[in-house]
């Protein structure tokens, strides 16, 4: 673990936001390869609670844990459960939370995880290795449900046509490999020379987000950070696509009191005290130099805020634009 297999995106910016201090306690909600955790621990004589739902990431982190002794605690679990997980360890508040969202480059590079169609692999996509896989979804869900998942989470304009093709193809053979699904989607979407992404990219993104409940996890993770951060603490969230960024932006807009009133005549007493204050009004983007050196940084956005003394606001998933999908059980899978 002495050398991270990927480059942490916007690392300098994240450290500038978090401002790690001696004696502080920080949460790395998306531990991955440990890039942010290593930098935080190296910046100050502080402690980090590192959360990851991927058991492989936790195993890889043992060497880093040995290097920093008792200052690093590894927690296998979902960052959406951070409030419960952290309080279960006896901590009621923390000084900073960082979230590096989406799938890690390590997961993408491992064909056996099934996140990417760059190499053929089993159609899996589960970050934790538990629950329904992407193969379960494409082989068992009804056509309208598939279309909705692909349209909402992949923002795929031809979602209905893709879902129809998947349902038709699976009558001949079940999907169990990434390239088989990618080829089916590509035949529907087609590819022009000027297209920058593979035609199956949006469908794969949609399945990954659904299988891992990434947007719901993000919303609950933000609420968990709100509950745990003490006044003067810092929240830093790095997003990589518009769906993630939209959730973070809406969360902070509501929590900083910038949400427009539904009724301009609404009495002041009905307003909720802001639980966060903005550090910067607009999202910060990676520098041109970083984007050139690290392609993953090109779409990255960093949003940051610090808590006030006001109490946490109840979580409203609909207000954050997190669509309610029928549960796996409801879909008959």
C-alpha cells in the first residue's frame, strides 16, 4: 500500500478545504485506495475513520493501517450509514468528512468486478459483492423497469429501445458477461466517429448506480455528515457526473438557506435555520494541469461547506431529486 494504484482527484483542493489539524478526527467515507486518508494523516497528527463497502479495499488498507498505527481505523460498511457506524465506535462528532464519489479506478480496472466493458468480465458491478448483481437486473427485471433505470440513472435518451433489445436478447441467452451486454446496447445506439464515449457507457452507469443505490447512499451520507460534523468542521464532496453533483448541490442549497421559498409570503417562523454555511458558492473544478495529467479529474467537481450550530434538517430524498425506484423485491427479482 506504499504506493496508491490511482491518483486521488483534487487532493490539494480537498486538503485545503478540510484543513486537517492535530488532534482532529476525520472521516474518509470512500476509502478506496487510501489516497485521501494517507494525505490527511500525513498533514497533521490526527485520526481517520475510513469507510468502504468493498471488502477488498479494507484488506488492502491493512498495510496503511499498520503504517499509521492507531490513527487509522478501517470500517467495512456503507458511508450512507456513517452516523451509525461512527457512533457505534463511541464518537459523537468529527472535524471533517470527505467523499470521493462514484466507482474507483481500481474497480474499473478489475475485469472480474464487471464495472467496465473495456475488458470482458462477469456482469456484476456490486461494490460490496452482496445483493443483486447487474446480471440479475438485466435478466429478470421487466422492460418498463429496465427502461426507467437506464433513463433516470444513465440519462440515456434511447432507454426504451435499449431495454427492449435487452429483453429480446435474453430470451435467446441470459446475460452474464459485460461485453455481451455492451454489444447489445451498441447495436441499438450505434456509434458515430465523432462520439466521445462508447454507446453502452450510459447504460452501464445506470446499472451500476442502481445496483449499488449510489444516489440514495450519497443522500444518506450527506445527512450522516451533517449529523456528525461539529461546528467549524468541514465537508468536502468530490463528484464525477451530473447526477451526483445535482444531489450535493441541492443538499447544500437547502442546508445553507439558499432554497427559494415556495411562498414568498411564508412567515419567518416557518423557515429552518441553515445547518451549513458555504465555503465557496460555486463548485471548484480540477486545474487544467491536473485534468491533463489525470483524465478522471476532467469531470470532477468539489463542493464544500462547514456546519453551523443549527440542528440537522430531516432528510427529504425527493427534494434532492433522488428518484424512488421500486425495490428489488417489488420488481420480482
